[in-house]
C-alpha cells in the first residue's frame, strides 16, 4: 500500500466516524429531552383569567418576593391591594376539578414538589378561592 | 388671573386629599372611613368598642357564634379550643348577675407586645393588637402576659380556613377586631350580630374622633375599663360594669 492510498483510507474512516457521531447526536437529542426523569415534571394547568399579574418568566423567579412584601404590608399596615396577594394567585390558579392550588396536580403543589421546596403558605392560608377577591375585582 | 386659578386648583386638590374640608374640624367624610386599599391604616384613628352591659342579654351568645363563623373557629369550648370572645356572667356585691363579652381589649400599652420575643405580637397604627403569624414561634409568653386571658394557642392542624383569616397550628391568636372587615370599611362581625339580634349592646368606632358616636357615648356615660388599675388604656370599654 502506498502512502497516498493509506492517507486516503484514514481520511475516509475519520469522515465516516464524524458522520456517525453527528447522526447519533442528532437522533439522540430529542430522545434525551423526552427521557423519563426520576421526578415527574410538574403538571401546570392553564389558569383562568387573561394574563398573570406579571410576566410568566418574572413570576417563576420572583413570586415569593412579591408575596413576602405583600404579606408584611397587609399584616402590619392593613394594605389590602389584590394584585400581588396570595388570595389573588389562588383565585386564578385553583384547579378546575379540585378547586385548590394544593394536592395532586395543584398549581402550587406540583411545581413545589418537583423543585423540592417546602410549601408552607397553605398550612394556614386557604388553598381555595374566597369571595373577597371576586368582590374587589367586580 | 392664571396665578389665582392655579392656586385655587391647588387648594381644591389639597382639600380633596384631606377628605373634603368644609370648615376647620368639619369634613364631609372621615379619612378613616372609605380608606383606599393601597393606603396604610392611619395612625390618627384608634378603633374601640363600647359594651353596654344593660343591653347585653344573659344567655345570648350571638357575638360568639358570629365571631366563630366569621373567623372559621370551631366553636368548641374545651381548654385547647381557640376562643376569641367568651360570654361571662359577673355577679356583683349585691348578687346581681350581669352578662358581658370578654375578648382582646386592644390595649394602648399591650403586655403581649412587651413580652413577645420575636416581634410577632404588635399594635397596628390604628390601635388594633394583632399577631403576625409569619413571625410567631408559639412560645405563648403573650398568653401568660395577657391579664384578660384573651389569647388562644392553636394546638391542632387547621383545615378549611377562611381566605381572610389564615390560621394554623403552632401560632397564638386572638380577636383581631375583624381587621379584614375594618380594612374594607365594615364593622366587626360581633357588633353586626348584636345589632341583628336587636340588643345593640356593642358600639364600634374611633376613640380618637371626639365627634364619633362611641366617643360621645363614653363622654356621656360611665364607661369603665376592666382592670383599669393596670394602666393599659384598653380600647374596649364597658358601660354598667
């Protein structure tokens, strides 16, 4: 075998290997995204109402900050605006079947259990919508 | 001319902000009433109750049941059940029995606030004494400190709470003067229930406003504070004690 033909052969093998790798990666990528995880993904039910009080991306990151500030303003100063209140969240996000945000498939509970973050609000707060927010919105 | 117009406009806007002043001391509506949801509870107001014991009927517990219903309490009377109002029969020196409701007296100098190690027990600007349950650690110092036995500890897990009245195991709680109703310009549930029963033994109003009905009644009749010797300056006053 001449040097030239050996080089050509090696180059062909290398090209074939690269092509195989790219093909495998392309095929495997969607499979990896769909692969079953140890923890089931949260089931996020569409809320009632036109849109959330803030952008969805902002709410995902910062809803706890909004609730924390609102809670202090409400308890200590008696400010009862509904926009960033927990009762307002519950009003729109309560499950259509269960009427709650906790429990199996509940809007708050499913995400919090996926993220492994304790959800203490509803130890004390009602997880079902009440009349006050509906009256205030009227 | 334009300067005068501008000044007049400013004065009218200032008057509108101040609650439409007709003359010094006379306003069309009180700022405390009709408070906007985004406005904080005003420090100029001090909410209080006057209990007329001559009208309070022995055996009637309409105020207690209304309180239980409004705040989602069980209504149980066991030592471990939360009770925000209790009906008490008081026998005086001559053997005359009078009935009265006993609840948080919303002191101006509340002992529960003094002893709270976390600042959970606090007095709001308008004089309502509350527990911030986010901060309460359930130590029950306030239960010991209250001379009126007004505070309850929640021993059991609570379910089906009212959206306006969050309650949970491990926290201390007491009469809030129905703060969620006051913030929406409604009177406390007990006062409403007493009027519905036709007794009208409870009068709710602003103790700081000399023109309010409660202030005028307190000026006219002998309105006593329970354990006035403790100098706590209670917001709940009793007529005929």
